[in-house]
C-alpha cells in the first residue's frame, strides 16, 4: 500500500462550528446564579464551594458543543465523526436561514442525516446518489454555505471524473 500524495490529503475546506462568543459569559453568569442560590439556600456548606464547583462546570458543559468540525478532503466530506465519499454527492444546495428552516421543517425526510447548530443560521443540503444507502441527503450547518457548496461540487465532480 502506497501512501497518498499530500495534495490528496489536504483539506479543501475546513471549519469548526464553535459556539458564539456570548455563550461563554452566559454560561458563567448562569453558573454564578446557581452557585449563589445554593450558597444562600444551604448555609451549612462553605460559601466558596458552590462557586468552585459550578463556575468551572458551566464552562465545561460548553466544550462538547465547541468540537464539531466540517471538512472536505479530496475523497470525502467529513462532519464530526461521519464520513461521506464525495463520489456519491449528486448536488449541493447552499441554504440561507429561511431555506434551512424549510428543509428541516415539516417536510423533512425522516432518513436525512442532519447536523445542525441553532446558533448558525446557514447550512448546506448535500443530495446523495447512492442506491446502497437510504439516506436521501445531508443537512449540515456552516457559516460559509456558498464556499462549502462550491468546494463539495468541485471535489465531487473531480472524483467522479477520475473513477469513470
């Protein structure tokens, strides 16, 4: 087995879907309010203990929401741990907030693969052409929907041309 060339491994698009900046102070304020209520309501414990527990805990609860990566390489579309070979992509639609709401609304397909973050208004819809997979499309939140859609279409067309 020969290693792949660096050009095929390099990501064509890479993005981390992190929480917005205002989530961190909001989490701290929420932790401080909860700690204050416990410090007042439970006079038998030291006053500093609820703050020492709930302030770090409030920040730690945001960390899992901050780890989601979206990337496109020469051979696959990666969303967190999910991988999609680019040769099964038939079309990509960049969605604004209204389009995302419509695609995820009442008419959404029950087998669709959805990774959405409510604090990110835009997304892409990746239509699939894979007879072996019942998933009709992926909907993935992104802050750069036009750029991601363009890269996905370009990489998919290149990969289909190479395999045919």
